[in-house]
C-alpha cells in the first residue's frame, strides 16, 4: 500500500496573489483587528491605507474584502495596472495631484462599470456618463472613454495650466453619475489598489505623488459614504520613507492602518489549513487540529512559540516554513516534528534574505550586501543598540572595503551608524526585548531612532541567523 505524500504546497500557496479561488482562500482567512477599522461594507467612515511588509497578508485581506458582499470591484494590481501612469511625471503639489487622481480613479471605475454584463448595472447606467464623456474631452490629451479601458493619461498636461479647473468639473460630474448608477443598481463599488508602487511606477521616489493619491482616497471615501469604497495597500518600506519626508503626511496619517500578526493568529491560520486539508471541523481547538499533522515534546505553547518565532513577515513565512517541514516529513501519516522544522531553516533563511531584497532593494539599493557586511563577525544574536551601531561602523563606515563596496548604494555608506542600526530594525532583521518577548517591526512599525538606540537588548531575528552565520549564545 502506497502512502500519500505531502506535496510542495501542502499547507497552501504562501502568496495569496497566486490563489485564483477566493472562496477557498476565505476559508482559511484569519480575521484581524485591522478589519474593524477599514472602510468597507456598510461603513460610511474608516481607514483606507493598509501598510504591511511583503508577506504580511495585504493581498489576502484585499481578497477577503472582495468576497465580503456582492459588489462592483475595480481591482488595480500588478496584473491589472491599467492606469498607465508614471509618478515621476510631475512635481505638482499634493492638493493638485489629489484632484487629478480622484478623477483618474473615478474614470477607471466608470469605465469598469460600463463593461459589466449585469442587468442591475445596465438599468442603473442608462444615463451613465452623459456629462462626463463631454467633460473628459476637455482634459488635455485625455483618451476618450471607451468600453475597453482607461487609456493613457498625460499627467504633465493635467497638472498645469487651466487643466485643474476642468479636472475638478469632470471629477464632480463623474462622482454624481457613479453614485446614480450604484444607487439604481443597489450595489456597492470598490476601488482596490494592491501594492500601489506596482500600479504607479516611481511613486516610492515621488512621495508628494503618493500623498496626493492617499488624499484622493480620502476625498472619494468622504463623498461616497457607504456606496463606494477606495482602499490602498502599501509596503512598509514605502510608508516609512513617506513618514520621514518633509511633506504633509499628517494630512492622511489618521487614515493609515497597519497589518500585524501575533503567535495566536499564526497558529490559528495553520489550524484552519489543517482542517481544510483533512476535512476536519475548523471550530475545533487549535491544539487538536495541529495534532493531526504535528507531533511535539513538551507543551503545545512551547512548540508553536519556537515555530512562530522564525516568522519575520507573518503568514507567508509561516506557510513557507510549514511547507518545507512537510516535505521533509514525507508521508501524511508521518507527523511533522521540530527536527523537520529545524532541518528546513537553512533553505528558509536564504529565502528570507531574498525577501528583504524584494521588499526594500528599490528604496535601499544593495540592502542585502549591507546586511551581510553589517553582521560580519557579530559576537552573538543579542547586543545593545549601541553595540549594533558600533559593529556597523566597524564593518562599513570605517572599513575601506565597506566604503568601497559598490554593491551598496553610496547614500547608505554615508549614513550615521545610528540610522543604519535603526534600518536593521525597519527591514525586520533585528528586534528588541520587551520583558520575555522580542518585538519586531511587524508588531511595532512606528519606532523613533532615539527609542531604538535606548534599547539594552537588541535581538537578531532567528530567521536570519543561519544565513548571516550568527553564532548561538
């Protein structure tokens, strides 16, 4: 009798963007506190910008919102980057960008409405765009609205001269027509922007543009009540650059929410996936569900504390590590143990270094080379923040090889040692001890340089220690 092997993706696809079946994804969705704060469903108010590191569940949350109710959804993601905008096309102030982007997003949604083959929309849209087609023709170089999509917009022309007045008029007319169509069809609408830097290239370097986009979401949401929701999902590194730029982040600060995961949420996520795999009752206690796949010595809490402790970015890491361990365990009748998990850490740690590059290399070119140099000859996995800063100074700032390493952006090679130490925290490589727990950026995304430098016990994340050759203490 041949036993059933666990496949490469036994615990599921780590990347929610690769899962086509939203209903299956929704079965293993773990409800987070952030969901009570966002503007969707019947809420007239709420937060609209979700910040999270890559792998923290931004796409999973977006898909959960999509599955929440029947609605007209315009999804703007890497596969549907239909706006054809370049953020470096303008140096206009964020207020002007706000008006233009409100119009651009409403036009995109209006075009999407016209493509939907739904009798409710058709009835509600009999007079749809009766004014806005004419108004849009007055925008310099605007492509005439069509059923096929938005077409390319020349932001340089839209953002100067008399265009802002025309843009504002078009914006108002679009909004009225869209509200009329949604009200008549008795459907809500959603504009969902997943990883905005993929949709509008260059936005991570033009933070005024990002600010303008965020302000446009505020405007749309305030005017639309519960009929139309506009949400944006943003990588943590882009958000961090935004907060320290000399612009007007404070105008939208109160509309920003953060995705974070704790041990209990990660344990529940795997429990739901076990229930799905094994056909078990998902309302069972998490420990009972885990016992169907895993075997441990000591307490369940001790076992899951070590396993979740290797997760840097949350759910994606948890699924990846469990998948690697499942492959080593082999047959479904063979329990997965801590030995299988520890044996997978070499491959997993290499993947985490790659993940840092995927998250932050556009903002900090050469970040992985910086990491490897920064922790060269590290005495162990714990140190004070000052000791970390001194180690970075020794390895990079006063080391000729470090200063001449062209793989690392020159700007980074000139930063003060304290700023580079904080950067190690911001990209998730180190945390700090608070009581018996280590706190990392996914749990505490807002931390000043002075607060970090006051830490007496900085901890190198266990996920990075194997690849950085950090000795155990």
